[in-house]
C-alpha cells in the first residue's frame, strides 16, 4: 500500500500548475506589417510576358475533364447499384 506522504506529495504536484516555457522569439507574431512597396525588379517579374503566352495554364480544360470524370463515375456507380438491386429482387 502506498504511503500517505507519497500520496500527498503526488496530489500537490498534480494540483500545482505546470511552469510554462517562455515563448521563442521566432514564433511570436511580427510587430510590424510585412507590406513593403515592390521594387522595379519585382514589378518587371510580375508583368505579363508575351513569350510565355503559349505555355499558359489549361486550368479550365482540366476542370472540364474533371467534371466529366465525376459524372462518368456517378453513372457507373448508379449502374452497379441498379444491377445489385435487380439481382437481389430476382
């Protein structure tokens, strides 16, 4: 059986709040905003480049193919469910 002194020390240790570690400086929120005005080089890099026009993203066509794939998946699942129900009823 445990001794009363041990139990009282354990209870007091569990009741006392744990000391919190100090916050690290690199995890604290910044004291100033991050917005700074773009320089000439950054502005030039953000401009649209006509040489890269032919490599533009095909985002809209990818979305369309994804929608068609989702519809076909739904049709296949519906057909499988229909076949299972038809076999179960016969």
